C-alpha cells in the first residue's frame, strides 16, 4: 500500500493528485449492481461522466481543414455542435429517442463514419424537446436538416407543424462549427450538463469509445510549459493552451507515444 503522484491530462488543463495504491484488493472483483433507472435529471455522477467524455472527445480531435461545398472554401474544423428540435409539443421523450434520435445517430455512424459523439436531451419551457449533439465529423447542415425532418415526418412528430404551415420542412436544426472558442471544454461541459425541466427517461449518452476510455495519465509533466497554476492541499491544476500544444508538456518520448496510441484507440 502506497501513494503515487499522477497527472491527469484534460483538454486545456492538467490535474495532479496522489493516487492510493492497494494491491491487496482485487481490481476485478465483481459487485452486484441493480438495474439502472433514469431519473430524468442530470446527477453529479452524470456530469462527471459528461466532463470525461467531452475532454476525451476534444483531446482526440485535432483541428484540420475541411471543404465546405456550399461556400466552396476550406476552413478549420475541430468539432460541431448540432441542435435537433421536435416541433410538436408534449412528445414522449422515450418514443422520440427510440424512433428519431437513435436512427439519426445510426445514420451519422453509417453514412458519415461518426465514431465519437455526446448527446443531451433538453425540454424547453414551451414543451418542445431539443437534442444537442457534439461530434468531430463535419456534416453539411442541409443533410442534417433533411434527414432529421424525414425521421420526424415518418414518426408523426411534425403533425402540429403541418397543421399550421402545411409543409413538412421546418427549420428544426441548427449547426455550428467550434474550433477557436477560448475554454471550449468548460463551455461545452457547462452547456451540456445544465439541468432543465425534468424529462421522462434517458437524458444523455455518448459513443462507446468515449464511455470506455478513462483520462490519459502520466507520472510527470514539464511544469515550466504550463500556466495559470492553481494549488491547494488536495491537488494542483496546471493550464496549457490546447491539445495542439499538449505534447509539449509531456516529459518523455514514451509518454508522447502512449498519448498518440491513446488517441488512436479512441478514434479506432
């Protein structure tokens, strides 16, 4: 039994702490767990899991240039922020998730090779449901809108809109590319983790690769390469610019290689 100092790498920051190691307790011991139920709200545990998923997504998503055929230009891209809206009010969330959101995510995976994503459901005051999705694949906004509206129409979730406007093509989606926002990790975590009106059923989820990978950790860093250090008796937090400069703070070539393998594993 002993303590080991660890550095937990996040997007834009590093958390240092002492980890207690007890080899007398079997790491793979099985515990009995009850069947999971969903409260319809964001719990503290859910917020921690969302934070880890978003940090993992950002660390494994380098900025690269993509071609936008509508504007006929290349522009830098890291992640996008997609909002999907159901125009009908008082829709059962479980029904909407199973018939529209899940097929939409399956379409992103199969047609656009989306491997990493986080989604969050939000109930608006007027009774409509929003789904916020963050992923690292560029998808043309017209494709997103057309496919989402086709799913809504197929499943009877455009009936209110059709009665009022006599068409099935509402402005039900919003897409933003995010790559240069300062403190992007905390912005996304705060936005996705916020509590709104209670929803019946599952509130959020993420891709299996983000769910199964833990934070990348090392036993030392180049502290002189960091900034904005925060210290207390329990832990230290070191800041750095972004994932594109993160390799500069790693102490050894072995850690750099391990991090590259970590990114490859997340994206595989």
